[in-house]
């Protein structure tokens, strides 16, 4: 049985991840990143490119700033929905 979400009671974890996979294939060459922290979840389309030993704001190209500035969500479902919303609205504004 797949997990249900409080904010999205009609959506199972399987359906949520299927939505993320479909969006990743459509919008980011199949790349999707989901991260769990002690304080919540972050999700994004594309991959995170963190240079080993880099520091926030380092000119080498590490993306600590990008990770830091991503919205922290309470649940995995919120993070995935937020990422799906963001990529569709970012693409629409181009």
C-alpha cells in the first residue's frame, strides 16, 4: 500500500513520484533530485552539481547557494509538488 499525504489525500506516493518522473522526462532530460534534511524536504528538476570541497558562492561552480535558497517543505509530497509547480511556471515565463 502506498503512502497517502495529508495535504493531498487523493494522491499516493506512487502517483506523486510518477508525476515527478513524467515532469523530469518532459522538462529536464529525466533528471530529478529529492533531498531529505532534518528540517524538511527539498526537490528540484535537473541535478545538483556540487564541486567537492567547494564553499557557498565559490566561483568554481558549486551550487550550495542554489540548494540553500530552495524552499524547504514539510513533507516529501509538498517538496515534489512545489518543484513541479516551479518548473512549469519557470518554463512558462520564458
